[in-house]
C-alpha cells in the first residue's frame, strides 16, 4: 500500500472509488453509472471507465454481461475464500522476508502498528487498513519478491472491506497479533514471529466466519 499522490486521473479515480467501496460509502450492490461518477468527481468519462475496469480486476466491482456495473456483494463463501488466498500469499512472503529484517524494518513496523491503532481509535478505517497492511508489506518486501507483493495488492482492499464496519473483535485479532510479533522480533525470535503471524490468519478466519454467521 502507498500513501503517495496518484500520478494520473485514472489512478486518482481508482483510489477514490476503492476508498468509497472499502469504507461502505458505496454499499454492496450499488449501481455504478459512468456519467454520474464523472460528474461527481469532476473528470471525463475515460478515467472513470478505466478505473471501473481496474476495480473489476480487483474484485470490487462486478460487470454483468449487459455491461451494467455494481459494487460486488460480499458473501460468506467469497469472504472466507479471500482470506484463504491472503493467508497463503502473505504467509509465504512473511516466511521469506522475516529472516532479512533489520532494526530499521522493525522500527518501521512499530510505527505502522501505532498508526494502525490510532486510525481505529479515530474512526479512520481507511488509514487503519493501510497502516495494518503496511505492517505485513514491510516484511514481504524484505523478501525481495516483488511479484508476490503485486499479487497481494490486488486483494488487500477486498480484505480491508471485510473489516470495515465490523465488530472490534476482528480488529483486535490483528492488533494483538502485531503486538506479539513485535515482541518476538525484539527478542530475536524470527521463527516465533512467523508462527504468530500464521496464527493471526487462523484466528481471523474463524472470527470472520462467526461474524458473518451472526
């Protein structure tokens, strides 16, 4: 995830629409109209259509055979499948990168954890989600595998969307897990940090399943 300013109008529209979908401002099932969006965002039709195409690839917008577009609905099945995909990719990246972490990496992870918690306390789910994702990204990038990170970026927003508006216990799974990982890394226990990271996904999946059933 990145905090940089989008370089193009299409990128800016992608970010705006992604943020609105992730935070629930555009609820699941919302009809997406090109001209209406272009007028609201003050851009031409072209960047809107390009943005919709990209968000369709990310799984945030569904394009029907008749070309109508809707914000993708989140079902219990696709939410759990998404978590399973995230677990495989993220845990692989964490395993490859955790051994390469330096004190600078760990300090940056600690800063992202602080921003994660502060974002939640202030009610800024989007900022919290970005900081929480960056906590893992720091480790994954330490692996040097850019392709893996690119694949993860495609599903990060969809995962954050599951958390948006959810109960505190889902967020707490990550907060407590991150705190434990930092303590293990401070103690020089990279293997323990890896196992704790894997456990976060096990606990998170169980909590999401319980949340969706409720």
